[in-house]
C-alpha cells in the first residue's frame, strides 16, 4: 500500500492543486460573475501647440465626455473609476484644416477590465486657418476738452500693429481705435491705452481676439487766444477809420500750463494810419508773454484797416425839438427860444448814420449859465447826443431871449 501511494506522487500533488483551483473558480463564478457597465471619461487633447506651427486654429475647445462600455468581474467593475481610463486625441495628426476628424484612443490600467465599445469613436474638430494682417491705429477722443483748448497734434507709437487670429475674424476688422478721455484737458498728455477692434458695423469685436495690444499716445494741446490790434493816428481830412481787425484774429499758442490758463488775448504792436485815404493791410508783430510761442506760424500778423470817405446826414431841427435845461435855482427870468429852425449836419460811417434820427439826437440847450445875466438875447451851443463814432458837422448855436417874469 505504501508502495502504491508513493507511485506518481508529483502527479497526484498537481491534481490536488488543480482540483482546488477548479473548486475556487466554480465558487468565484457563482458569487462574482462577469458583467458589463458604462462609464463616462473626459477627453484629453494631446499636442495642442502643434497646430500653431501649421497656422491652424482650434475654434471650439469644449469637448464631450467619452462613454465607454466595459466588461469584467463584478467586483472589479464596482471598484472601477474614471481615472482608470485615458481617452485622447492627438492634434499632431492634423496636417490641414480639411483633416478635421480624429479617432479617439482609449487605454485602461486594469487588465481584468476590457473595453467593449467607445462612443463616439471619432470627433470632428472646428478648425480655421490662422492669418495675420497689419492695421492702422486711430485715436478716438471722448469727452469735451477745456474751453478754448485744442488738440493740435497726436502721435501713436506704434501707429500700425500686426494682428494674428482666425481668418474670418481678421477679415472682419474694419478699424482699430484707442479711446482717450480728453474731458477738461488743458495740457499735453502721454498715456498708454489698449486698442479696440471694430467691424464694418462699428461693433466692438475685441473679445473675439485672444490678444491684447497697447499703444502709447501723445496729445499736444494748444490754447486759442484773441489778437488785439492797436491802431493809432487819424486818417486824412473827410476820411474815417470805419473798422479794423487782425488777420487772423485768433491764434493757437503753446507754453507752460500755468501761463496759458490766465492767457485769453495777445496784443499786437501799434500801427499808424495818419493821413490815410484808403483801406490798407499793415504788418504787425505779436507781443508774446515769456515762454509762449505761436503754433505753426510766425509771430507776425496783418492788421486790416478799413478807411472810407466820411458820410454826411442833414437834419432840420425846430424849436419844438429842443429841450431846455433850466438852472437848479429859482430866478425871476423867462427864457424863450428865438431860433425857430436850424439845419445841422452829422458825419461818420454811412452804415452808422442810417440809424441816426431826430429822436436819438436829443437836441438840447442849457440855460443855467444865464441865471444871473441881464435881460436880452444870447446864443447858446446846441447839444446833441451822438454815438462815439459820429461827430457834428459844425458848432451849432441857438439864440435864446431872456425876459423878466
């Protein structure tokens, strides 16, 4: 019996082990059967930078999760996690924008779980060609500059910028602007501003570009001031200086802001019009304050003096038109105007004489000086109310009679 048991011992041990394994396998199949389930895993994009070298852009960076159907023992499936799988697409496989469909590759880290299906199997990409173009930058000034100030020059550094992006976006750019607020600006300004991009409908499409571009802007500011001419002398007899003005009558000047703030006018050197009989342009120089200079012009101006023949207008004044101004003290005298009618002339610019009449001449005499005179007839000057640019043609007198009351 012992001899029998000792025969084929190795085979007998292997048989016992095999029987045990078979027994455990049968038990495991009954308590831990093979099953299938689904799991959603994120899609990972590989070689993203490879598209840039080919001047291809990926317009949509949002990718769906990948649905996997897996198979394995129930206990393995129950412990399965989405991190156990890696779903990828490789953008380096794209050679042109027409090759926009890539297969999805999935690998798992558990050999006892198999992948039965992948949904979707491929993914279609939204690709577009990347192009570049250069655009001129314009300054868009907003707000209202301080009164009498002007922006006389603007410098943009750089004034032209290269922009790279999706071909459709680059082609839709109609203008590039940098906004600068000039509200109450009264001095030169240097500022860095971000550019904004607009289409042909003037819609801001800056958010469609993945690049921020800044430029340096320099604004030169000047103040507009009035030129005050100084005309001296008297034209020839029977001629008048009807008007005069500086040409130009206003100029732009630059200088220290504290001096400009108090500067509203600049005087010109005097010009002489003695004995002139016709209109003339006379050259004059500006009297500039220290530190102030004229923008884009010399310091000389032209003074246009208008000389015209003196016009005359005649009036007949009756005694009823004359106002008598009496003395302030009470005197026993009676005053009466002897002159019944008097013809007078006034001289001046023709356009000014057209507005003169008896009513605005206000003819009058003042008898206050006759308060202590004896009874008799006297001549008093006729007073007229005339504008500063109108003069009487002569010294006119009115005869007045003084009687006792």
